[in-house]
C-alpha cells in the first residue's frame, strides 16, 4: 500500500468521523466511552524511505515499504492510554561498500532488510469523546537485519520423537539492535462501544553501530475494545 493510499484512507476516516461527530459526541451517551477498557488492534502502514551515511563514504539507502503489526493497550482514563506495539517492515535497500584497499572499486549491494520494532507508549487523547486528536511518546527495542550472512551456513541433524530424522541449516546475519524511542500524533474514532479506528503518524529514532535512523511511518489501525 502506497503512502498516497494511506493518506486517502485517513482523509476518508476524518470525513466520516466529522459526518457522525454530532451523533457520537453526545455527552450524555458517549463521554468516557474508553474509561477502564482494554483494546487490541491490527495495523497496516507505509514506512518512508531512509538514507544513512557510514564511515569512509559507505552508505545505505532504504526504500519505502509496507509495514504491518498489532497493538495491545489499556485505557486508564478516556484521555490516557498505555500500549505495546509490534511492527514489522521489509524494505529493499542499496548498500554502498568501500573496501579498505583503495585499489578495489566501491561496490554496491542490492538486498532486502527486515526491521522489527517493539514499543511501549503512552498516548494522551485531547478529548474524552469518541472523536479525538492525540499525541504519543514511547520507548522500546528495535532490530534492523540486513539479511546478509556474516559467516558460512551451519547444518545440524537430530532425531525428533515426532518427525524422525531432521536436518536444518541456519546462519547468522549482519544486524543492529538496541534501544529506540518514538513520538507520534494522530486521530482516533470510537465507532461504538466495541470498535475503533486510529490513524497515526509515527517517528521512531534508532541508533545502529555506525549510523542513526529516523523511521517515519503512517499507520491505520482497526481495533476492538472490551
């Protein structure tokens, strides 16, 4: 899904929400709808492209990519939400590799990476009502895997009580992982007591060993409250 399509979906959400805001935002019926509820949602998003410079002229250019994930959260009050979010994206990339020997020309590598993100966030909804803008901030753990092996594959075999004789080949890859943090803003709409939609723009900051990344993601969620 492209960024333009996600923007159109968010605009559709906003227009639909506005059309129904008068009916859903009646104080006597809907204020405090989220109070004390748990929620879970599925998300789909578009992660923006990213470039980072390394040492001695090396660099990496990540393409934009589809992202997906899920969120589990708790609404402490109608305004405060605390959640855990998992998100995965697999962008293609071009890496520029500079050999130590200056007589060897610069090389490029075209491959597909994998970015895993686990974030614990606090969200503040500006309104107690079903249609509300919000801001969020959080911390977590992220991993960026190049999917390029850093050593020869290792094959092992064993006897399994269920499946018999099994052989499997594994290998390790060049990757970077560690602490990350995020900030975001968006619009939430509680359609009724059970379902909600949420559109969010998120920026996640992550530092690898030799480069810093700022991942921008536009996400759309459909969730369930109970």
